[in-house]
C-alpha cells in the first residue's frame, strides 16, 4: 500500500510541474540529488550518480570528481555519447587558476547526462554505483524531464 501511495505521489508531482522551466539547478553530492528550482522553490528532485571519486572538488583531468561551486548550463547536446547531455561550464576562472598553480590540466567536458548509448539495459545496475568520470548521471527517463525543464544559461550550484 505504501509503495502504491508513493508511486501515485510521484506521478502527481510529475504532472504538477510538467512544462515548468527551472531558473536554478542545485546538485547536492552528499545526498545524490539534483533539484530543479523556480522562484526559490524546489519543484522536482532526481536521484543522480557522479564520478567514481565523488568526495571533494574537481581539481584536474582524470580525478573522477564532480566540481563544486556555481556554474552555468551552457548548451544541450541531443546527439552525445550518452542519452542527451547538458554542458556544465566547468572549469571557471578560479578552477583554471587553481589548476595552473598546481601545474595540472583542470579537465572539462563535465555534463549532466543520461545513460551511455547502447547500455540502457544496464540502467538499474549503473544507478547503484558512481560510474562517471565527473559528470552528473541520471536515468534516461529522468534526463528527459530535466532536459525539458532547463534552458542554456541556467545556473547550477553543485554542493558537497
């Protein structure tokens, strides 16, 4: 009975916000959640996965960390290697300066994306572990919802 009520609640929530556009995205790494926000109110929340080394701020290429801080969603790619992707503006000026001081490449190509193309059958297993190289991963059905709610230029705040 509880499962039924939760399912009905999720469907109702999805119907209630369909068509809304987020004016902010907030990712909370410790909670593994992505929140869509409009007018300072969360209107949708999704479970997400990160890089294989999720704790801490991304410092360099290959560290498998997801950056922390304020960035922007700069463009959408419907033809990426993953089921849809939305680019995060990492590295910003401070990230580049920190990497320069350390003598490392800060990396880039950090995205919000769905599952790898051709591996949709593995979604259940892939959403059990952190598996990206620093991106924020959703199920394909959740990616469709996020895709529809976000326009390029939307700020994204990524918290520890």
